[in-house]
């Protein structure tokens, strides 16, 4: 993820445009943004799939 965050996640559309998502162990949905210039991945939200 630290080398290529766009390969592991999926870009979101619509009102969530600009965010990416990835699932961790099929239990958690992680929403994040990618700042290419600063070489940063910023976690915006983590939600349990059952909630």
C-alpha cells in the first residue's frame, strides 16, 4: 500500500469522488485519500462492515 495505494484500493464515484476504499479482512471498510505530491495516504474513515 505504501508503494502503490491506487493499485490496492478502488476509487469511489458520485458524492464520494476523491475517496478510495479498501476492505481489511472483509470486516472493515477503510476510506482514504491519496496525496501524490506529498506521497501521503490519509485515512478518512474506518467502518465495521456490520454497522
